[in-house]
C-alpha cells in the first residue's frame, strides 16, 4: 500500500508527516553541537546522583540562580535549563548535555561552549564535581545510577530490549553534530554520506575503553552499547540508495514500533504494541494520532544519523582537550563543499552495506585497527580528515586548525582510548 493513500481515523494526514523535513530546506550552512559529559565527584570518581545536597538537581538550581538560566521542568522536577537558544539538560543517568544554538563557524561554536563552561566552573568546583570527557562512565555502572525523574525515561528503560540498553541510557556520553541542507536532494545526499562516514568517524573518536574500573577490551564500549540497545530504532536509517526521498525515511518511521504518547500531561505507555502506521489507521484506546505524536515518535528513533529539519550525526564518543571541536570541523569541511562531498563519495561508495554493518560492530572493539577488505581503516580515516582539512584551508577562515589534534592522533595510529 502507498502510505499516501492511507485512510486514517485521525485528522493527521501523510503530508503532515513530511512537513518538518520539507521545512528544513534552507540556504544556511550552520553547524550545531550537542556535548554530553559524565558528571563525577572529584573525591571518589563516582557518578553524581540527581538528588542530594550536592546532586545534579541542586547544581542546576545553583547555575540558574548564579547565571540567569530558566528551568526546564518535567512535572515539578528540574531536568534542565534554558537561556535563549542554548540549553543544559540531563540525560537519563544525569549525563550533563550542553546544546548551543547553531553557528556559522566552529570558532563561534567554541566561543559559546567555552563561555558557558567558564561561567559554570566556579559552581562545579563548589559542588566538587568534574565533567568527564569520556564516552562511558569509567567507574560507576548502571546498577548504581538511578534514572532522573523524567517520566519518559522510566518507560524507555522498561521498553528498550537490548542487553546493553541500560548501559546506553545511564552510563554513556557522546557528541552530536547538526548540519543544514538546502533541498531534498541535498539532504539525502548528505544523509547518505554521513551514514557512510559514521563507522570510520566512530572509530577515530573511540574513547570509552574503561568501564566499571576495568579495561573492557573495547575501544568504544559506548558504540557497543548502542549496537545492543534496540535494533528496530538504532543503526542505519538508510539503504544508501541515491534515489532515496523524504518519503522513504517517513515510511521507515511509520513501520517502527511506538514507545509512548503524551495526553493531558500524562504519559501513556504503548510498549511497542503497534507501529505509527497502525496508530494512524486505527488509533489506540480511543486516542487518535496527532502531529505531536509524530514529532515525539521521530525523536524516539535513534539511528546513527537522524533526519530532522536538519541532519543530526550522532555516534561519536565524548572527547575533550580540543578534540571536541574537531568533530564539527570535520563535517563542516566535507558537507559544505561539493568537491569534498564528491571526494568522500568516491572514497566510500565502493563498500557494500553488509560491509558497513559489519564495520559498525568491529570498530567498537578495534577502532582504527579494524580491517576492511584486508586493510586497516586507519588509512581511510586519515583521508577523510585530510579532505576536510584541505576544504577548510581553501575557505581561508583558519578553521582547519581545529582538525590538527585528530590529525596528530591519526599520524601515530592512535585514538583517544589509547591514552586512557
């Protein structure tokens, strides 16, 4: 059946599902970044809980008071802060996520993030808290990390069926990058390219080797956790077909099981009992599908690269020491230069989807030492960074300097996890 011909019992029409993606087409080339870190007490290295005199809830209160942020609430619980277009939010296990308004340059992005970091540093020191730049909690495991009191997280924890879903939710921290697209064709091209790049970029930023105080044997335990979270909503959201459209992405989402819906300030668990397509067709317990349900459902889909009214590139371990800014720089140099896009396509188009899927599993353990067709992928990683470096250099804004830390690591055939 063509989904465009669905006869639904709701007022929600198929074309409304496409609207967010179509409205995302714009003639800007901004770069956005979401930066998660693990909060631990300096005294013992344990993850900071939500509650308590020196817990994350009180930390947020203090930041709001001292630096004029507004509260983000779930029911009566403080789960984050906002100031204009910037937010500080808590992930399920109290991971500290800073999301700043997209900027025209990586310099502006760095300035925003460093400014916020500087303003909260005295408060962190007062609480005896350090924000770790690592992809997984190095000491405290999920059994000793309570979920923050955000209603959706309890439902998600109950629903996600992968053997490492609790690790993903409570222990991991990553960096996500957001880029713009100007048309449907441009969006799909960048979307496919970001998916092609993802295993290689995951490998070069691997930084989650130590978990529970021991060497896990994996360079990116965070990547392994995502591989074992929920195969119906994680992984590649594309088959890498060049004629893919927004409708293909929407249809994939329509076939994905639903976790919950919100009604009258209450959260109703669906627990995967029906797909969004079935919800549109038949409703559920008297409720009809609406556009807010669709937006929520889209946000509960967690592929390597997610299509929204921008492209969200997701699977990077948290890193620091300047490496964090090399991630948006890498994508800016490639995605906003047609010649660079073509170079990367020529470099990666030859690999089969089955090879890329296998690569996702192998890079979690071996990072850039993973072999593809008999050769270590470190060479491909270096080529990707060089393509971006040359592109940024031609733009003459000095942004190529942000790639120097990752270039130095790759020259030594190392990743951040090798220096833990």
